[in-house]
């Protein structure tokens, strides 16, 4: 199942595809508003918007991008099973997220 989610505030705007495949796969792909890499360039015109939007991205692949606001689009059962939490991670995600969850 794939859902398209538009997220906007008074200051920021993003659009995502949220993909659920069975119990074991989730992905939050940014359609607009995010930077291509883990961190937007210092000279990016809309740097603050990109930093805001990047917080919601998630790909299950090891070493891939993982935002800091995962629980907004991912269900708690999946996060627990994957050992994920909403703790800040900078740059690209490291596969070593061994928090107890809760």
C-alpha cells in the first residue's frame, strides 16, 4: 500500500510517498521539499525547508537515510521490531540503532 502525504506548516512544505508492504517493509520517500543528500548544502536557497522535510524520510536499507521524526509516518510496532527510535541521527543512518524502544 502506498499513500501520498502532503505535510505543511506556516513555514515549511513537503510531500512524501509512504509505502507499507506487509509487516516487514516501510519506506518514506520524499517527492518534494527534501534535499538529495542527507544534509542540504549550506548555500541552498530553501535550506531550512529541506532540513525540516528531511526529518521524515526513512528507507529500510542499511546505511540509508533515516530522519528524526520516524514515528510520524511509521507505526510503533514496526519501529519496535526494527529497533528504531526518534532519536536524532546526523548524516546518513547507521545500521546500529540498538535502543530499547518503548
